[in-house]
């Protein structure tokens, strides 16, 4: 069965590009343009992995991470943070919140992202 | 701004703004206080020695004290303004860079897709070239933003370096291979001289790679379109020394002292290469010194340059 990936990313152009790359590789994708919707979809659809931006409308990525961690049902879903912030404050904060990876968008090609996700899901 | 301030310590604040101790307003305030007390005692001593009238002594002490306070106030206000401007500039670079990264990631990923799709279709050959031009220039912008952010981190002491055993030889080998096509375009040959059983050094893989890349890149770009670049690694006490020789344009003697300064590009660097941020060597120096090594160079105009750095060998 196709693995489900949830993208929580507020930039529609990036959502589209991510969708293109992941669908091509046979993933099923779920998209959310803000933190609140992302959190709701994570609970409803139980994705195999979440790709999470940090600066998001309505609820920021840190809060989404915290809420995912607090909920028994979503606690075990691996989360990869995909952002353009890279201060040590952010990195430390999200590592404490138990993310699998912290990737800076501009430093990764789409193919490399797909590979990271595959590696995390041990595909 | 992003929660970097962990404590409210005033000296911490100065360090964060990239200000040295003698530029830090709270420290200067303490120094001024101390000078004022000394001056008051000194003038009291002198006044009471040369005048028998106690009122004269008091007047002298009060006038000296007021004068020092006024001058001190001007000095500290000036430094305060510099400190504020420094912090604002740092924040500005940080915000702008992060904002630039968003559209840049859109460019990067959409060109990724277009290039991939173009590979499956028969495109007009020009279109493929345009896509690659777009891709290369996007990468250049990303690189520049990354450099600006790195400078910002260096200046505000927020650079966080890993300290792992890494193979400097392997990094150099990979880099030499990856620049082969680029060197060829400049008609330069880059060769890494062998070192039997090269030791690992302590460093941050990505950052050290950045330094090596920058030094090789400079050697190629300022090569005058001919010649040979040699890279040597050798043990020197507890350090591994990495050295790169080129026979490029060289750096004018009078400008050599500025070479590690931020945004500095020597006259002949600008003459031979219009591209270049003047940030690479500044960052390289900060990285190498933070890792406990040293960095330096020798250069002669029109004859070439030798840049070197050292990093501690894993014990």
C-alpha cells in the first residue's frame, strides 16, 4: 500500500512541487496549508510521515509538533521539519520535541528530500 | 529575535551583538565610574595640597566630576548607538535572508521539476540551456544567502560547530573530483598530493567542506586561465596542515592585511573576476579559528598564492 505523507506547508507553490515529486515516487499525499488543519489531518488520516514547516499561519510548527507529541495516537508518527529557519534556537527546540530530521529547504533538491523520507520510512 | 538570548546578562548581550568588551556600553559605564572616583580623589588631593580653602577643593572635585560625567555620557551614548546599529543590522540580515529563502526554494524545486520533465521530452535545445542557467543562478543566490546567514552567525557568536573526527583528505579528494569540470573550464589542473594514511582531524564536516571548497574555488577562479593548482596535506605536531598553491593573479602586498575582512575583495580579484561576495575567507577564518586551528597565506602579485590552514589531529 502506498505510504501516506502529510505536508504542512503554507506556500502553495512548494506544496505543488513537493506533491509532484512524491506522487511520482508512488506516495499518497495529504496537504495542509496551515498548522491547525495539519494537526487535524494528522489525527484523522494517520499519515506514515509528516513534513512540517515551522512558520505557519494559525498554529506554528513548534505548536503542531508539541500537540502531535502529546497525543498518544500521533506520538509515533515520524516528523521531518522542512523550513528555512536555521538558528540554533530553532534546531534545539525541535530536536527536544523529537523530530527525525531538520532540513533547510534551499539546501535540498526534491530528489534528496524523497530519499530522506524513504530512508526515514526504511523503504 | 529568535530566542537566542538565553540570559539577560549585559555582557552576554554585547557578545551577542558582536561587540568586544571595550565597545560594550555597560562595561564602559563601570569603567567611567571608576575613572570618575579616581579623578575625584586625585583632584581632592591636589586641591587640598595647593589651597587651604576647603570650598576650593570641593569646587574643583565637583567640576572635575561633572566634566568627566558629561564627556563619559557622550562616549557611552555613541557606543550605545553603535551597539544598537549592529544588532539592527544583524536582525535585518537575518530577516531578509530568511525571507529570500522562501522564494528561492520555490525557484529551486520548480526548476528541479522542469529539468526532470524536460529530460523526458524533446525540447528545443535552447530551452534546456535556459533551464540550466536558471538553476545555476538560483544556486548562486542560495549560496549567497547562506553566506550572509553564516556571517551573521559569526558576528553574533551564534555559530554552532560540530566537533567530530573527519577525514580532511577525503573531503579534499571529493572536492577535487567535484570541481574537475569547473577547473577544466578555466584551463586549470587541480591535483591533490598523496599523503600515506592521512589522520582524521576534529571538525565540523559541512563547515570544513565549505572552507576547502572556498579555497579551491578561489584558486581556480583567480588562476588567470592557465596553470596548475596543488593541494598538500602534512602533519605538523598535533595538527594537520592543509595547503593550496596556485600560480594565479596574486594579492597586492598593500592589500594583504585586509584579505580576511568581510566583503573585502582585492583590486586584482575584482579585475579578474566580477563575481564574488568577499565573504568566503572571512567565514573560513572564523570557522578554522573556532575549531582551534590557524589560517594564513603567502602571495605575490602575478606569481600566485599559497593559502593554508591547520586543524587538530584526533588523538
